[in-house]
C-alpha cells in the first residue's frame, strides 16, 4: 500500500539587492505575472504576496523591496518592510548575481541575515549569463561568508533549475494546511496590480532619474453593465514640473505609449476590454511625506 505523502505549507521571503531578479523569479515560480519587473532599482515597493500550490504543498511567497541604504522616507519604509519579513517566514531565499565579488550591498544584507535563525537559501540567479564551471567559484565565495541551508543556482528568466528550487523548499517547509484556495495566486487587490502595471510601463519607458519619483493612483475602476468593459482612471504622480512634461511627452506621445502598453496587460489580467485614461500630477518631494506615502498605498500592515 502506497504511503500517503504529507502536505507541506509555509511562507518564503525573497530578498536581495535591487535588480537581482526577485520579481522575475517569483513570476516564474507561480507561472503568472504579478510583480512588475524592470531594470531600474526600487521596482518593488510593497511586500507582494503570491501563492504556489501543487499536490505536494503550498508556498506563499513574499517578494520584498530590495534591501539597501535608504536615501529618503520612502526608501526607509521599503527597507523596514523587507527586514520585518525576515522574522515572519519559514525560509529566506537570498537572490544574488553570479559573481564571486561580494560588495558592500551584499555585506549589508549578510549583517541582517546573521541576526536571524530562519534557514537561508542562497539562490544564484542569471546563470544563463555565465559559464557552468564559474558557478562553483561563486558558491565557494559566498559559503565562506555564511552557512547556508541550501545553495541553488537558477535562471529565473529561462526557468532553469526552478523546479529543483520548488522541490527543495517543500522539503524544508513544515506539515501544514492549504492556507489559500488552490486557484488563488495573489492577495493583491486588482486595483493595486493595475496601478503597478502603469508604474512598470513608466519605469521601462522613462529616463533613469524620473521613475524613482513616481507613484500611480487608481482614481476610478468601474465595470460597465454586461462585464465586457472596465473604465479605469489613473493618475501618475511625480515630484517636479519638468518631470511632468517628460512623462506626457511631445504632443502626449509618451503618456499615450505608457497607457497603450499598460492597457494591453490589464486586458490580459482582467479578461475584458479596458478603457484607460491617464493623468499626470505634481506633488513635490512626496517621497519624504509620511501622509503622501500612505495615501499612495505604501503603508505597514499595522496601518492597512
């Protein structure tokens, strides 16, 4: 008689410096795009919770903002969210670039990890960009700094070795219930995902200095009778009048481009046509205003 396997479930935090591929990995593991991705730092600002479910178990992923030395109140908030998560999970996945150089940013994270008792997996991402024989040297360099529970090299972009990562995590998770229905893939409200899609397109299309200073607010999201069309009004908030001009672009070309790209993904997400209208508003230095940070959706769980 075949032995019934125990069901395992638990919480896993993804941490790492900005732009190491945390959101790309999480999207890959759950098989759907939830977290926005771009090549610019500070892409993830809130803690995003997504769910992987299989016959063997359920993994709830917390994709945290990148841990870094903060330069403003929003940056401080992002680091607080990431660091608080470390003590609340069953496993920590630390994503790093494929390199044997351990810089100041990694050392800063190592300091935080040394204070936790949670098992830490070192996940070396982007292995599709290096030679296989180099990976052992990278592993060796990191192992000299910290005693990792597991080391798993992956390519989040290509999906290389990500199944092995899932299997390894399930081995470490405790026996437990299914916390979410098997169809659930995120606890994010649709309004928040929609706002983030607009911000992602802005991040990808605008020059480097502007995206850090933008937030997106959904002013209206209403389904028309019949459920075949949703009207969405959104405001892109920036910090400078000069930025507003760049976001709108010549004869509105940049704003139109951001809107078209965001609408395409919204329609795929919501399963119906979307009528998207975008506005741009200036709120000087909002990233240092506690009130505006909260108004734009960045708040701790205690305040939510």
